[in-house]
């Protein structure tokens, strides 16, 4: 089943598994992508998509988890 994604500033902001043609405002640009691409992923330099690394302040070091 095909997957269409809408990208804003290299980030996937919306996905649909139904052809978006005629269902959305024509100014919204959709492209076909692998079904594994999800909202929140970022387009990489090689054209692939991946989730961004968490911000350093959101990383909890091993052994520092609350009890």
C-alpha cells in the first residue's frame, strides 16, 4: 500500500495511506514514500528519513533514572 507524506522544513508533518489528490488544498504538496516513514521524521542528506536525535537536555543517563 503506498504512503504519501507532506514535508515542511524537511520534517514529515503529515502522512496518509490514501491518495491525497483532490482531498487537500492544492498548495499542500505530497510525495510518495515508504510506509515506514512516519510523522516527526526528518529528511536526511541522502534522501532517507529518520527520527531526529533527542535534545541533550532530554537524555537521561543510565543509572540516573528515578526510583
